[in-house]
C-alpha cells in the first residue's frame, strides 16, 4: 500500500504521511529513508537547497525513524596536549604558525585525565573525547603514544565511550588504539576538497582520508564532519556533505562545527555563522546519513536556547558539555541541563556500534 502511495503522492505529501507512522523510538521501517552511499552531487544539492522549513521537517521525520528524538548524547572533550601544533590550519588557535593566547604545553598526566573523565561521567557524559595538538602520533614517538593507550584502557573500564583526536594515524597505530579499547576516532575533513587548500597547506585532504581508512579498517567508529564559517560557499558545504555521505560506510558521528574566530589566527575577522546555516547543514546531514549521530559542536555557545532547540529539531542528537572545547569556551553545565529539562530531552546511554555489529555477525554465524 505504501509503495503505491509513494508512486502516486507528491514527495512532500508522502513524507508527511509516513512521518505520522513513525514512532519516537525509531521502530518504523527504514525502507522509506534508507541508508545509502550512492548519492550523486546533484541529489545532495537538491536535499540541501530545499526550503529550510521543509528541510527541517524531513530531517525530523528521518530522525524519528532511526533514533529516539528525545535522547541527546552528552560528550566531554578535553585537550590533553595543547598548543605548539606544526600544522597551519588557519582557524586553529593551537597552530604554532599563529600568535594566539594558547601556549604549548606537555601531555597531561594520567591522573589529571582520569580525574576529568570521572567528573565527566558524574555530570552525565557518556563519551569522553581527548584531543592532542599533534600532526600525528608518529611525530611524538612511541613513549607518548603508549601513555595515551594506557589512558584509553582506564577510561574504557569506566563504562564510557572513548574517543580521541590525535592527528594522522597509520594502520598499525589505529589497530593499537582499537586493542586498547578506543570506541571512536575523530578526524574532521573540515571543508570541501576544493576549498581545503585555502585553509590548510601542511596536510592534504587525501592525508585525512587515508587516516579515516586506517581507523575504519581497524574496526574503530569514525567521527568526521566539518566547520562552517571558513569562507566557504554553499557549493563547498554541499561537496563536503557529498564526500561524507558517499564513504563506503557513513561516519558513526558527524560533528557540525561553527567557526569560533580566535584573535591571532588568519580567520579572526570572519563573519559568525547564523543558526539558519547550522540548521541547514544539520538537517542535510541527518537526511543523507540517517543512522549517524549528528553532533552540534563548536560554536554552540553563540546560540540562544531557542536556536539550539531548532538544531535539535533539525536532527542534532549529540552535544559537547563542559566548560571548554579544547581551547574555546563552551556552554555552562547548568545551562545545558536547564535547556534539556525544558525541552524534555534526556541523556543517551553509551553505545558501542562496532562491538554490537561484530556480536551480531558472530551470533548470525553461530545460528547458521
């Protein structure tokens, strides 16, 4: 019956009809908004350029088919090694190429990191993310990498999802992180392939894709998104979405960041990103990658409670909590809790998709 209606109804009418059938627990069939990796650039553009309210409506419908829309994952991001990065990313306060307020610091001690992870869990976070201002693990050597692996093991034993962003990775390094218990690895593409050389010259777009392949092959969840407000066009945002949505497997997490312009960086005078731009990117990501967590990330502090609510409606289901995001200010914990309570949103339990997938394959094999 629904297949007949899909052939005869206009797209908007069919979307509204099927959304009425979708329960808030995501138990409606995924047949009508399937996960696909064969999007053409033209199709991505068609999704992105829809009238904004229609785009948000469709994204909210998709969201309800894959997730409980009243659950929001709370994550904590800690800079475990700040400043002194040799990369020249024009947006980054931690680059040694720019004169900013950030000073180079050594890797934090294990006890400090574990204390922060414990506090994050007590505050409701289910994912603990660690960032190090390195070009990559190979830059710092095995001794510091072993310290990271030890910390990953300890935090995973707390029952938290563990994410890291350590720059470029080889396949061997990714495997070691997996064996230590790392849940996810963040490595953003930042912007489109076409615009990328205008933002970063010390690391190529292909370097980033190679790291993502190493992470995926090691069996670690991929966290990969971009930054709005770097001077890119809508065409660049569409191209970035196309790259993400046509990966062999979608990133399990897609952070949508708004540039936090920092004095001393080449992008310190960039115009702030509007909530409408954020919602358009979030909603497009939700439709194109329906089973991915879409994270409302950097720049959220500039959004009012009502604007943040609109982003949740558009399909965002994850945020960073805590006083800082690496080196930039973030929303206060009490403000976040008040907003979630007002909207009737609850925290999302920790989830380990790669492990779940492996278990399901094993059970299927045993059944056969």
